[in-house]
C-alpha cells in the first residue's frame, strides 16, 4: 500500500459518557464543556502544525461526538465545514449489547462473555458487537482509498484510531491494543510508517 500522509488523526473531545466511564460504541452523547475546550485546543494545535496550509481532505466519523469535534476544529483552521466528508468506516467499534454500559454493569450482566473476550480481545466481539479484527477490515479499506491523498484530517474515536495507527505503523495485534487513546493531542501519521504526537 502506498502511504503518503501526513494524516492528522484526532479523537473527539470528552463526552458525557466518557466522564461517566461508559462505553459508547455506536451510541452517542454530546461533548462536555471540557470536551469542547479540548476540541478547541486540538484545532489550535492543528492550525500550528498546518502553518496556514489548508488540508486537502477532512474526514469525520458520522457519530455526533466526532462531528461536533470536527466542526469546532474546522472553524478554527478555517476549513469549510460543508466540505467535511462523513465516512461510515470511521465509526467507533460497536460494543453491541455493552454500548452505554459501565464496567460494573458489564460484569454483572455479561460476565461470561467479558471473560471470553479477555482471552482474545482482538478476535472476539462483545455480544452483537464488533471485534477489533472486524473493524480492521473497514480501516484497511479506508487507508487503501486515501493512500494517494496528502494533508488529510481525520476525526474519529479511541479504539478505531488505535487500529488506524496499528495499520499505518505495521504494529502487531498486541502492540495495537496497547496504544493510547488521547484527547489532549493528536497523532500525525507520516511516510515510512511513522507517527509522532502533537500535544495541546
């Protein structure tokens, strides 16, 4: 796969359920005030990296928290919000029946399936959910689609962004799962399968 980059890979700001330690998946809650401030800080950090250059492409997950973050960032970097393209392949991994639950609720209601998934988190999906391996298929398709594009902004989600970074940097499944999911900065994916972090 030809990889040009840079891709500016951004996670949405803090949400109501982030704060409450609930899995969100395909369900959605709005950004908190802290999340709005994080999105603004991400926008200004991106503006500094771009040095007044306009991104060629701007993609967002169609889930509300990512769209809200993308709109804030686009305003700061002076990118026409109507040019942001929503990509269903950028949706967060769905945790199925666990979407919206906190850890205590999952362990109470789904202890057996939780223990099963722990033994092989990459290949095992939650009940009616999606595994990391399944999500990787849509990420790989997306990276193939944008392989010849440069100066790309992507606003997506914690688990999904880990998979994108793992694919870009040729990481193992274990290495990919161990990656962080920051909301206080973003990753810049550059040629030769490298990345660097831009903090806010």
